[in-house]
């Protein structure tokens, strides 16, 4: 009987059976980490359910380098740790998205600073130059004969954002 038991143990060891599950020998699926290039599909909505962006509708996933500052902080954090093929829904508060709406980004510009033949309308987007030389969009929110009031806040500033994110690939 002892001899038979010893033979079974020897056979089990030579066959690779160690008493652990087959999954234990399989390396874990890689997950997205800072420095990786991630490709994701996503749908972004506001609290009222209004969709503000959808990569799937454009047909191409969004690619970005995790941790590089290319994305809003909350989106970067949501993708970090995801495995390829994983889908998650995440609520990103305004402070981790585009920040709070800032009154100091409501600008009053002299209408005389615009070309005379330039038609201005409330709701119109106009380019604004920054001190660093970048150009950011501003939206005309009021105007009269002398002043053009422009909101330079991001259009999603002050809003909590919900994203359904699917990690397509990491490299």
C-alpha cells in the first residue's frame, strides 16, 4: 500500500501537479500603469444624463499616456489599474475633472479691440491668447456697444462627470 501511494505521489510531481489550481501558475493579466499608452473607448455624461462625448461614435479609441497630464486627473486615475477588456463606470467630481467654475475667468474685453467688421454674438466661441502663448476658447456671454463679456472657463467646469470606460489596449 505504501509503495502504491509513493508511486502516485511521484507521478503527480512529474506530471506537474503541485496541489495548486491551474490559475495559480498563470501570470496575472497586465493592468494599465503610469507611463503606459492606454487606448480606451468611453462615453461621458452629465448628471442629467446628457451625453457630452463619445469615442465609440467617432470610431477610434482615445490614446493617451497614463500619468502624463494629457487627461483630467480623475480619468487618469480611473484607467490606472484596469485590465484590457475591462469596462467600468466612474463618477468624476468637478475638482478631479475641469475644476470649479471660476469668476476670475469671466473677462470683459473692449469691443474696440475686435475688428470693426467682426460680427459678435452671444454664445459665439472666440479664441483667447494666454500669457504663455497658448490659445484657449472663450464663449461670449454678454455684449453691448463697448464691452464684450467672455467666459474662459472650460465648458464642463463646475460639473461632475460620469464616464463608462473600456480599456481596449495598453502598450
